[in-house]
């Protein structure tokens, strides 16, 4: 195979403006006598006709030489030859060509040796479509692993032996699913087989990295396809068994003509406006309590209380994957609240106002819209709550309290729980228009 191939469908002749800073870095490196190329996901996406994203650079220059050539640098992975070069407002990741030996911890190579050869550097990369080296001056691609052929055929294939690549870093098992979905690629059969055979390697991946990859998957294109690949290869059972359990759980066909809980959840995920991680996690986990809550009563399917068990389960999942506390709290709140819409028309005015005034209610409303769009399509309760919130002023939803706790104590109410209970009842009557001024409130007390 020839090392250098002509441009692929003219996609590399005129680079987008966002490549400018990386090209400037390459020009300085090559001007100093060092081979340098654009690499990684941006080059892959250009070949596939997708938005390029961030441009990275690979070079024969050693890290210390890169630091000499660029006044503003930071070693972000010095042991692995990765340098961050600051060019104006841009931060360009520059990696020195390297060859790697065995991986003892399932993530980091035991030994790294710098190289002058991009062909050697390509052999350490995960997938052939990520092992393309673009010379921005000529528009030519250096391709020693048939990555362009795989781009043309829209195939995702590991570089070399699949089991070797997955053993080097178990996170590549998840990344394969995300790339296949996001880049609209078919996974090569050998790579797919290895994903099944090597799935236990996922156990060596830290929870934080699993959570980060899940986040990228959910906020990228076609999350349902990525998750279906994980389920089909047995990977989902290992790190999200609670989500895998949704598959095959039946639902009442009159409310859910789309099918089981898994199908419903996948349909919802693909309709989330990107990128909204909290909402996407809320969608993924909103029915997580259904498998354990499933009951058949008089021939009808019931999931009584699944939102309450789901709240606990979703928090457990997010804590396990080390999501920030703020995200875990918001997502578990969405899960706990998502069934309240079905009582909205029956709520007292005060209860409805308290419901729709909540800080994260807009996200909850969107979750409900997605829930119904992926089921029977009945938007009546969504529209009812949306219209009530739009019509109400901030003062109507959260009026200034007529009395304070100190006022109640001054009126002779003894300190204790009764103070809080009275304040809430006062607000209830205020929200319902039964008390309108402090004097009336004092008389009521």
C-alpha cells in the first residue's frame, strides 16, 4: 500500500477556518525541520463529511523542542509526549510520534518511546479512521492502515488485532459504540466480535472515565444506536445493568404503542436537543424503576411507584459513575417528579403553582414532552402546565410572604414545628387567593 494518498474527494484541499491555529503550529514545526500533520477526529470527520471539531497535531519534534519553538506551552502528558500549545485564543494539542509497549494497567503503556515515524505512531492508535495524517500544505493524507478505505466504506475497524487494542484501554469498547453511532459507521465484524469477547476488560476502567464516555455518548448523535451496540455486545450489562434491564419489559399498549420500556427510552433519547446532559440522563433513567415495579393486576400492566424507586436507583447509578453531586441531584429530581403531570388537572391551585414554579421545571416539562412524544403522543397535560406557567407572573407563583416566623412568634405561636406548618398553610391560602394582606393573615392565625 502506498504511504501517501491523494486527497479524498477534495475534502482536504480547503480546510475550514477553525483549522487555522493548528496549521500555524504545523508551519512553524515544519519550518524548523520537523515533520508535522493534522491528526485525529477532525481529519476523520473531514473524510466522512462531518463537522471537524478540534484539530490536533502530531509531530516528530520532541516535547522540549516544541517548548523551545512556542513561548506558551504546557505539558499535559509529558510522559506520553503531549504538549498544549497556546496560539492566541486557541489551545492546540501537539503529540510527539511515539511507539508503545505493553499496557499493564489497562490504560497507560508500560513504556513509551518517541519516534520519527508517523507510520509507527499510527500503529498505537485505536481505530483506522483515527489514524489518518493530513499534510495541510498539500492536502495529502498519510495512511498506512487503510483508514481512508474504511472512511469510504464507512467501516469502524481497530488498528491491528482488535483484542490487542481493547486490552490496551478498555474504554475503547465504549468509544467504538459512540463513534459508530456518531459517525454513522458499521462496526467491522472482527471488531464487533472482539467487543463481545473482550467485554470483561471494561471492569478495569475507572468509574469517572465510564461516566465521561457515557456523557459524550448521550450528548452526541444517535445515542440509541450507541446504547443498542453496548447492549448487543453485553457491555451494557457490565456498567449499566439497571438500564440494560429495561429491555423486554412490556408496557400497556394503549399508552405505549411503541413497545417495551427500552424502545420507549431509546426513542426519547434520540429526540433530546443536543447537548443537554442533565435532560439526556433524566431520559435514560426516568423509567429505571419499572423492571422492579412491574405488576399485572386484573390483566393490566402496572408500574406503581416506579418514580420513587427510580429516584433512588438513578442516584445510585450516578454516584457509582462519579457524576458531580449537582448533576446527580437534578437528574434524580427529574426521575422522582416525572409522573406528577398526570395529576396536574386535579391539583389544588396552590399545589399546581408550587409544582410549576420549581427552578428546574422547564427541564421536567421537556422530559414530559419527550415521554409523550415517544408514547401515545397526547400533549394535553404538557400544554396545560406550559400554559399555566406562561400565564402566571413571578409574584403569582411565589408571592412575598404575608407573615414571617418572627411575626408568628410575636402573635403567641410557640416555637417549634407548628411555626413551619402555619407558614406553609398561610402560603397555601395566599396562593389560592383566600388571604391577600398581612392583617387578614394575622386574624387567621
